[in-house]
C-alpha cells in the first residue's frame, strides 16, 4: 500500500473521530450546564441546549425518571456514549482498510 493512500485513510478516520468527539462533548457540556443550573436565558447555554437536544433527538425521553437530573444524565449521556463508541469503531475500521 502506498504512503499516500494510507495517510488518506488516517485523515478520514481522524475526521470521524473528531466529529464523534465534538458531538459527545456538546452533550456532556449540556449535562454539566444542567447539573450546575446554568442560566437558560444566556445565549451560549441556549445554543448548547439546542445543539444537545438535536444530537439526542433520537433518544428523547427514552428514560422517564422522576428525578430531573437523572433523566437528563441518562437521556443525554447515552447518546454521548453511543456517538463515542460508534465513531471510534468506524474510525478503527477506516484505519484498518
């Protein structure tokens, strides 16, 4: 295998990992902001919440707990883990190809 095609595969894997890590970081940031009771009127908090809600849309209300903080941690934490696991698994396959 040539050096050029090998580095191209690594670049693609790096892009996949970075996207997955950013998605998980946004979700984790929203969990942290929620737990620390961030000011929801703030534009940054609103942006992070909207982005996290969009990223976790497929798991919205997957867990319906009585305690709000547990519900937020589960409903936003699970997608963060899924994005990390799937993103890194796909990157690993790209690197091996």
